[in-house]
C-alpha cells in the first residue's frame, strides 16, 4: 500500500524546501522529490512539448527549455492547465510506485510535494512545512530570481499563504534565520520522528 509511512514535505516559493530536503537526506531520512520526477518526465516528453507548444521551447541541445516554458505557461492559464493535465497523472503514478518501495522499510520517509495543500492530490496524513515569514519569503524570492516586487508577489500569491500552510501542517521546520539555525531545526525534526517510530 502506498503512502503508509509517508510524510509530505512542503512549503512555498523561496521558503527553503530544497535546502531542507538535502539536509534531511544528510541526516539519514529518505526523500522522494516530486520536482525531480516532474523534470525527468517533462524531459522524456520533449516530443510532446515540441508538438504542443512549438520548437522554440526546445533548446539547441535538444532539451526542454524549462525557464522559457515556465514563463509562457505562467502567463497563459489554458497552456498551464494543458501541461498539468499531461504531467500530473504521470508524476503521481511515479511517486506512488516509489512510495510503495519505501513503505517496505516500515519507517517514515518524506515526499517533497510543493503544492501538497493546494492540490490535495495525495492521501498523506502527516506533513511538515518549511516556514519562512512572508516578508522574508518575498525578500529571498526577489534576491534569488531577480524579479520585481510586483512580479514576485504575483508568483507567491499563486500558492496558499505560508501562514495557512503552517497552521495545517503536523510539524514545522523554521527557516527564518541562518543556515546553522536551519540545520538545528532539521536535526530536531529528525529526532522527533525517530522517537515516534522507534523500533
């Protein structure tokens, strides 16, 4: 049965979820990354991308131009829906397959799902949210992506507010300070999980 020992790892744009996923792995936790799976599936579907969106979304090296495609679908809702309807069932099937493999160990593992609360696609009971206060989230996003404040706010608003995710989660990993603080938060979370599921 899939998802029996799964914990959803989620957050919002620029809250540091990828960093936390890496730190969890370094602390011995197993992580299934939905983003990596979606990139793999998108890359293996480049012929579909070419036929659906056009040659200009394939780079000269023959790969999907993810940045260009992302910019296009973000400003064209019908194209976004088309891409999601194509990708999401494939991503979900692959995550389920990997989840069944992980459940055999009978110990918790993380599934890194960016839009866990927004899409409610996965029957996972427990979740951990990587939390950054909204003002720091905006500042980090602008710095990382080089977008204007207006564009950054628009992107952030496409997801549920981070404070709402914090309320709905089982656990919270606070990423409002520096990397040392974040490492400590991750270690505390891993210790909690180990105590709960001590064999």
